[in-house]
């Protein structure tokens, strides 16, 4: 995770961002710290990445890389405003014991568009990540990749429209995907939790699950009972200031999946 010390909304690269709406930096930091501390209270280790002045979106740490089995595929950002983040993330990984680090050839924005289940690596495309990155990630991680087309610009990354709950169980918002991709999701995940429009619009799918606890935006109230019925414990959190940049719980959380 990366503290939002320099977080601002001074440009717009997704429909959530409005430079005319001021950001309350102390509140953003307090909300971020609450999430960080909640992870730690649940027994998780949280490593912190030093924020870099001039890179206001570094708080969205999930976009900086994808880590599977201790191997790191770096990011190559679609927009010049975020391009400088890639090197900062890779520097952190190299300085913190990760030895198998790959600089990508094709545009991808880390876990924004790559979601890892036990069986597949789900890969979004349509707004940010290049379809060419799907072959690159499959070759690097040696895991079968399932490409999914995003069609609603509000859900510009896969992690705004789908969340892996554990194993091969997911929750997602069907209208964010193309007709063919919806059919693929229905085939792969027939028992998925399907989100409503209001819950998706609250970025309720931009969530993080540890297999038991599901950290999600507190406004996504319609997801709470379905998650409980599946045996998960929802943990609502308030990240409304960071939502102004188009991200919530998952966007600010990069998962460091160790080698088996």
C-alpha cells in the first residue's frame, strides 16, 4: 500500500475523476490508514511504498504490478500522467527480496486488469490494458489467461467490475462486460455473486478478500447479505475521498502472492 500523501485530482483519465472537486487530503489519509490498520488487525502484513511527489495516483498501488508465486510482472501505464509510477513500484519490489521481476513489453496496469483465481488468470481489456499483454502475462506466469472485454467506461479496469472471493469463486457486475464475456463468466462461474447497479456504482466490486473477510466500500450494502450467505464476513470501510480518483479498497491494495 502507498499512503495518499500527494493524492490530488488534477486531471481526468477515468469518468470518476473531476478536477473541479477538491480532495480532503487529511481525510483521505485517515481513511487509508483505517483500511491499513484493519488489514493488520486481521493478521495481515502490510508493506508501505514511499509516495513520490508529482505522482498523485500512486496511492492506487494495485496498478503497479502483478505478483503470482513470488514472481513480479511490472506495469506499463496507458496514460503519461501515471507513467512514472512503474519504475517506483519495480524499484520497491527489487529492494524487498523479489528476484524474478519482469518489465513488460505491452501496456498493462497490474492488478487493475489481472485477477487471480485458483485455476485462471482473468484479464480485462477495453480501456487501459492492451490485449497483447494477455499473451505476455500467460507466458510469464504459466497460467491460463481468460480475456474479458469491458464495455462501460465507468468500469475501466477489471477490478472495478469483478472481485475474486477465494478459490474459483467471484462476484461481478454483468453489464460492465460484453455479451460474449458475460457468457464466459456465466460458464466459468455459474454460482457467482452478481452485483446490482447501485452496488457496482459504489465500487463495491473494488474489494479485497482473504478467503474469509471481504473488505469492501461501505456504500455497497446490497452485497453484505449475499456474502454472508456464502460464508464470508464482509468488512465495510469508508474510502469516499479516494473514490474521487476512481478507486477504492482493491485499487489501493497490491496483493503479494508468495511462491508456493
